[in-house]
């Protein structure tokens, strides 16, 4: 059984952990793993070069979480992390002082950056990084090309020494908007710099084409899933795969489960609701993505309308509080695929 | 007063600390520093790219020591160092497991590598790194070009699966010979890879030309001072400067003060003695380097012969045990220059 998941960072990681848990139970390989092949096609739009190091927040969040090496209290990065190198970098005036790279995390960035400079693709570098861990999931960047999400915001600062110009805007890297400004600056638009020349990797396209089931994790529909979908080749592969495509809502009762999906949805004019996100992805029968959609029981009222619109919709508990509820959601997603 | 010092790493650092101490006392600027301008022209032959990071052992040893941030017990690196990033790099199979980069030290390498990739010269990157600290010495790499010392050793391993070929040799980076093999593999030759196209920096040449005194620190005469001297432009600048040139012996009573200068001297066929090193540098009157030479009191017997050969030689205590003895040696070197 081959399952391919489109995923962002932390939300994708938690969903994938449930999937691994469920498939290890239902498809055991007798050695503590699963015979099912799980592949995650991961968003790389948040990636950035920082002080000469290639940082891939979503790939790393998923890798650390599946490895059991993540900081579950803080919600990001490695467990038992320290920040001694970052303090030195700040003392030298290098990097972003508000974007702290942990010491353990830096080992990952240094290794990856070194391999990329040696000529490996991001796909190959990711394979080398994940070799070390026992993840149960093959991690694939959606693209090997650089296509980074930037956010257009009002230029409230204006040119040096001058008054701000009414209507002036500027573009900042997604991580600056997300981490430094905590998504509090109204986003006027999201743009993928470099998207014109970015292509999906052959591995990602094959993972979609060869899948028995394609799942869309409850990740940010704009800057995680939306960015994956914007890469040349991905939408075509999804349109042509014989696998059913099941999405999981990142919105429960009109609020983002985590992160700041609400701010992102508002920026692109999509209502913050499980129904609106499903309609944004669209029914596959009408050129959209979804065969089926899972929304939370509290949003069950929208199920009938979505089903009528061509998206088989089920209401299930979406709050992932522990391994059990995560595995139950994975089960529900797989059930929806075979319905 | 302008003093320019040719220096290697740890030995150079200790000598420079004495010089700063002495000149702060004799030429105070009223703000805790000195009006004397001390410039160190530092060996870069030990430098290397490791996992995409530019490591400059001698520049960093001197910077940390003058900043008071060095590990005086261990004798190298930063005080209070940890090695969490290195452990991660090793887990990913990146870098040299026997060449540990400390976490605090890595901040330096990341900043420098980033600036070099942005197009700064090593001279400019070094200036930025040292801005952070209050060193009392301007640090200049001898060259901005890559010219790394390699050591030719017997190829005792042979090709994979075959017996070693008699007389076969291989070349390894100086740091591999020094750190991994602790200089225990007999060195057949030292070679600077890239030396044909390496040139002294304008800043280093000016520091020599404009100096009132040039001092040669008691650093390794082969792989530290010798490497500096091999860079195009340095010997000519030393020949033409109007400043007297005073060297300090790195050999006391027939043994290296620190490091493994003895193994290096033997490799180039120079006896391990204060006199032989002085003759190796040579009297300036005969196309060599030295106007004057300081050797240890225990080697005083060689003074007459060296003086007769054209090198004014003084016997003084050379063991640097603390700030006082280091300052006394600096005083003696400055006295020898004005003799």
C-alpha cells in the first residue's frame, strides 16, 4: 500500500505520526514498522538561506517529529536544544537575531548546505539527512528549485528619513513575517519568488502518480499546501493519479488548528471555515483537488453542501491530542479514500 | 610606534599578548590601551574548508587569546566550549570526527564563511570578526588567497585491497597530519597547495613596509613563519623595509617550546636548535631575514657564532610562563631592535 501525503511542517508532522502509528498497527512488517510505503511531499516555500546555511523549516519539523527528536513543549525544533552558536552569530552581526537556530538544528543545516554545495539536489540531501533516523516515512521536497514565499505588506516604515508613502508596499520573506512579526502585519499578498522556473521533482511526481491514496494534511492551505500546489507539475500529477485524494481540514469551528492559517486565508480572500477551504481546493470532478474531505464534528453542518458540490465529506474528531486521536484520524482518512 | 609581527597560532598569540601588555605600560593611550600600533601578519597555511565552513586556526587562536576568550587549560579554542553541533555533524557523516569544531568557535566559522561567500576578502572578514573584540592588535592574514599546507607522508595503506607500494607517498592536509596523526607520521615534505598563485595582501605588505620594528614570533619556523615567507611579496617587503627585523627562537635547549616544530624542522633538514633556526632564517646582511635574534639563556653559547655570522644575538629567558615573562620578552625584542 502506497500513501502519499502533501504536508507542511508541524501540522503535517503530527498527521504523519498518526498515519505511521495506524499503519504500523494495521500493516505491520513484523519488525516494528509497517509494510505500507508512506511518502510525504513537503512544502519548501518557507526555506531560506541564512548566513550561508540552507534552512528548511518544514522538512526539518517533520524529520525531527517522526524521529522523536522534536521539542514537543515548544512546538518546534529539537528537544534539549541550546542556542550557543546563534548567540555568537548575533554577536558578530550575522543572521537574524529573532530567528534563532538551535545548536542541534544547526548540525542539520550545516550538513545539508555542505551537500547542496557539493552538487546534491535537495531531494538527495534530504535522503542523506533522514538516513540517520528511523522515520517510517520517505521525505521528499516538492521541488529541488528555490521558490521562496514572500509576503507583501504595507511599507509603514518608508524610505530612510522620509514619511511613508501612502499605499507603498514591501515584500519580506515568509519567515520574517511569520516569526518576526508573528503574522501580525496584514498580508496583502503571498508570492513565491522563483516559482516561474521551479519544477516538481521526478520523485514527488512519481509518488503522486504511483500512490494508492493521496492525502492532504491539515497544513496551512495557503503557504504550505498552496505553495506545493503552485509548483509546476504537482497539479497535473494530482489530476492524473488514479489514487483517491482525501483532504483534512486545518480549520475547526472557524479557527485555525495551529499556526496562523486564518491570517493567510484572509489575505487570499478565503473565509476561515472548513467548508471554504474545501471549496478553495475544489471538487476533483470540477477540476479541483478533492475526492473527499474530512472536517471536524463541530463543522458537520457543512457536510451536506460539500457532498452536493461533489466532495464526499465526513465529520470526524479533528483535534489531535495524542497518538490515539492522530491514528484515528489517519484511519478515518484512509476509510474516506476507500469509500 | 608601529610594530609588525609575523605570527602563527598559539605561540604567536602568547607572544602578542606580552607585546600588548608591554606597550600598554610603556606607551599608554590613557584609555587602558596603547598608542603603539601592533599589526600581526598571520599564517593562513593551516586554513581549510570543512563541511562548507572556512576554518582559520591561527587567526582564530590569536583572536580568542587576545580577546581573553581562549581556553588556556586546553591550549586551543574558546573557553567554556561545548561540542553539540560537531556531534550532530558526525552523526550525519559530515566533517572530520577527529577535528572537533566547538559550538562557540563555529559561530566564528559560520560568520566568516558567510562573508567570504558574499565576496569579502579574508582580510575584510577578519576585520569584521575582530571588530567585536578589543584585541589591541590588528590581525591581517598574510594572503587572501587559498594556499594550504599539505604534508607528504609514506602511503603505508596502499590502494584498496593491494599491498602498499614501496616508496609510494600521499599528501594530506596539514591539519590531518597535525591533529589526527599528532605529527607522528614522518613528514617527507611540506607543500603549499596553491602557493604559485597566492599573493601577500596589500595590507600585509604595507604593515611590513611602514613598520618601525618587525618581529618574528616564536612560532613554528616551517609551517607558520615558513608558510608566511613563501607567499609572493612577503620576502621582498621584508628585504626592503627600513625597520629592523628581530626574531625570537621557538627552540629552547634543542626542543620545541610547544607544538611539533621539531618534527617539521627535521622534515626540511634543519637541526632542532636555536642556532640552526637562526641560520635557516639567515642574516639580513646576506640576503636573509634577521637583523637580530633572541635565544634562551640556556642556548647562550650559540650567541657568539651567530653574531659573528651577522645576526646580533641576545640570550634572554624565553619561557613564557605568565604575562610578566611575556612582557619582558617583548621588551627584550624591542630593545634588540633598537640596539
